[in-house]
C-alpha cells in the first residue's frame, strides 16, 4: 500500500505538469521536456515520495523562469524518444535510482545498487542522443548527470564507499550539505558568479571515466566529480547535487534554471 504522503505529492506534481501542458504555446514560449523515473522498482515509498517532491520543485522553478514543462515517465513513456522531443526547446533529466552498469559496459560489482530499470535507462539515453543530435540544451541533475556522462561514452564508480560526505542514508533519501569548487570560466561559474557553492547531496555513485567531449567543472574536497559540461558550444550541463532539494537555497535552483532557460531561448 502506497504512503499517503507519496500519493498527495504525486497528485501535486501531476497538477503542476498538467497545468503547464494546458497553457497555450505562443508568444515565444520555451517548452522543456522533463524526464525521470519516479517509481523505480524495489525502492521504498518514502524514496518515491521524495523523488516526486523533487520533481515538483523542478517544475515550479521552470514555471518561475517563464517556461512550460512536459513530463514523461521514463519507465513508461507514452511515445518513442524522438516523438516526445518534437517542439521542445530543451531537455531536463531528473535524479533517481541507479543506472544499470550494462549501460556503460560493466557488470554489477556493488551490492548497494538499487532501483535498476533498464527500460528507463534506454529511454533516457536515447533522449539524450536525440537532443544532442538536434543541438538542444540539456540539463542533468544527479542521476541525470550520470546518464549524460554515460551517453558521452563515460562510466561510473559503482560505489564511492560508506561514510563519505555525499549521502546520509543507504538509499540516498537523506541528503547532506557540503561544498563544491567551481571551475573558473565554466558555465556554472558564470551562472553562480562564485568560486565555491554549498550544495545538498545524496548519492553513492559518481562519474568515473569522463565522457568524450565533457569537462569537469565542479569537484568536492575528496575529488569526486560534482559537475560536468560540454567542451563545445552546445549547452550541456550536469550537476551531481540536488539544487531542487527543499533544504537548498531556492535562489541557487532559480539561477541554474534561468541559465538553462536562457540557453533554450537562444
């Protein structure tokens, strides 16, 4: 039986996305495709509720930036990836459960992985490939950043180890705060106008081999990659942290989304 809070939050998110898709697309409106898997297999209702709430916060930030959002559930897409990208100006990939190691040419080596869903992985990776082919701006959050790295030919560290600064629970449902350093001259440094940022974090995996065409633009004190960007003119940005977490500064989320929307409007 699903948790009442999960159902309530799911209804809230549904209302947010439906209200966005019902608005007329006119006057140069920016349409953003938001994709994520909000009910990964085998995870707790508490974690599902958290994922839904984070997704709702992203949608609200897109609305504040003047954009329209269309959500697609990666584990049960309505249409193929190419079709759902039609008339979209950008792609935003949400956080969630772990990617199947088969996506990056490895076998499962860690027993801490959870929520593996190859169908969701395949769909989101296809979306990334199609968006890149169309030169659409792409923003990836947490799992979204990891999928960006995989799509560029990189891989992941399956387990960064217990007792790190990056999470407070085995399923990453409890987030923690730590600082990241931003690379001067990067898109993120221009967005935040700072050299360091205190972020909300909840992950047990991380970028391993960096994907082709990507550059690291933020790191934690222990060397874990915290953000990546495209080397070329295409606007592709991934952050390992959760700017949409309720305990994170709303201004930091809004600045990141505003930078993304600006790129989508170009």
